[in-house]
């Protein structure tokens, strides 16, 4: 069930095992949270979701929109108009897990910056010069 966690239990009083001459037992349903193979980048924290999004160093510096698919299959775009650092965390309100109260938690996007593995001497010089 959307929004249920591994801590969720449903109890139905008197709807469990029935034995003649004894009080009916309670039926207790416990839920197990299983990660979908498509959700490896999402982590749950209460009603909030945390998405770790890979981004190139170039896109990190230039700022660019983030495109991803939500857990319920909807495409979503998040505008990023500032330079991203490893500490950057973007909040997307109401895109987390349903909370059973008619609302949803928030989605937080953290960034995994992919650095190039090789630089030419010219590109190293240009980057160092740009940072001074």
C-alpha cells in the first residue's frame, strides 16, 4: 500500500482464528517494505524521499534542469539555476510518500557529481585559471 512502511500494522479485533468455546483472536497484518528494482536511487526517511541524482561536472557548474521519473511513474523536472556543490540539496514539496493524512512528504534531491577521469594539460590550466 502506498505510504505504508515496515512499521505499519493493521489490527482487526476478533477477526482472527476462531475456535469453538474461545474468544476469537485478533487478525494482525504486518507490512514488509520491498524496494523496487527501478527505485535504487530513492531512499525513504519517514514520509520523505531522498533521491541521489548523478550529474556531470559540466552540468553541475552550468546549472541545468533535472529530469527523473517519480516512484509512481510520472516524469518530473526540477529547475536548477545555481551552481551545484556536493552539499546542495533541492526540496520538491509534496513529492514524497503518502502519509495517510491526505498529504505527502517531500522529495529531497542530493547530487552525486561525476568528475572527468582525464584532463588535458590545456583543460587543467583553463580550469585552474578560471578558479583564480
